[in-house]
């Protein structure tokens, strides 16, 4: 009975180490997800600023083009 108790305690220590390692991986993944979410937000703000710029450039080119002038 004593041997079984010792074996259970030793195995629990091993599981504690494994659990700590898994928790560390989860924390790093959570940190990475947070950083990716912030980057995604920044990219969305940049895209919003760049919306309609192509249309504006085409209009400016049409207005300033020497070929289009008569």
C-alpha cells in the first residue's frame, strides 16, 4: 500500500511539471494572439485610411493630364 502511495505522489509531481509546461505554452499563445489582434486592428485602420485613394488618384490624373486638356 505504501509503495502505491509513493508511486501516486511521484506521478503527480510529474503531472505538475507537465501542467506547468502546458500553462506556459498557453500563456505564450495568448500573448501571441493579443499581439496579432493589435496588428490586425492597425492594419484595418490603415486600410480605412487608404480607402478611395485609388479613385482620388484617377480623378487627379484625369484633371491634370495634358492629354485630356483641350
